[in-house]
């Protein structure tokens, strides 16, 4: 028997000063995207923005539905839209934030398990992991290797 330990490396920042200009733009885009959420059931407005290797930024927001499971998270709306629009372009970075009662959460919000599965498949498809930036107004967290977000994922070769 062998014991294996799985670790996640996350970087914490007080503000966006240390991010590149394009990453700052991506963070701003996800903040704007939160305004486009359709979330009458949860009141939780999530914004996501994908920076592609062609320099384009594609945004998404959560889209809820009266048939609850038919709704979709902001991250998947953004990633699927990005890959549908630019199927040859790698996602370099994904920024996510959330608003409640018109205010950005002070702490970062992390993608759900299903979104992590989609993030990791995009990483595999394009051969390199996107960086994930989780924006909170008092703390920003960055995960350089987003495959770390879903160890032992389905279809993984991580064993
Ligand atoms: N939601 C997202 O858009 N992204 C996440 O990472 C977690 C949750 C949405 C789904 C639903 O519309 C609302 O937030 C409350 O769960």
C-alpha cells in the first residue's frame, strides 16, 4: 500500500496590482458579466470571463431557469461560448466573481465540481492548463494550474 497526497497551490492577493494588463482586463470583464446574470431564483449573480490565446475575452453569467437543473453556471456559459466561437483558441485564463444584492462578494467564489470538470477538459483539449482567477473585493485567489482544482477527475491520467 502507498499513500499519495494531492496538493493545491493557490496564490492570494489583496488586489489586482500584480496581475498582467490582460488579466486585469479579464477580471474587469467578469465583473461586468455578473450584471448580465439571470438569477431570479438564487439572487446569486455570477460573472465569468475567458481570455483566449487570440487575445479575445468571452464572457458568461449564470442563467437560471424555473426548471432548476436546466440552468447553467457562469463558468460553463463562458467556456462553452468561447470554444463555440473560437474553436481553435486555447483558454489562457478564466476569471470568476459573484454579486449578491448588487454588491461583489468580498471573498472569492470557487467553481462548482461540474465547472471544474469542464475546465479540466478544456485544459486537456488545448494541452495546457488555464489560470483561474477568483475575484473577491477583499481577496483575489489565483490557481495557476487549474487541473489542481479537480484531482482524480473522470477521464484523467492523474493516477
Ligand atoms: N453558480 C455559478 O454560476 N457558478 C459557480 O461556480 C457556482 C454557482 C450559480 C448557479 C446558480 O445559478 C447560482 O450560482 C446559485 O447556486
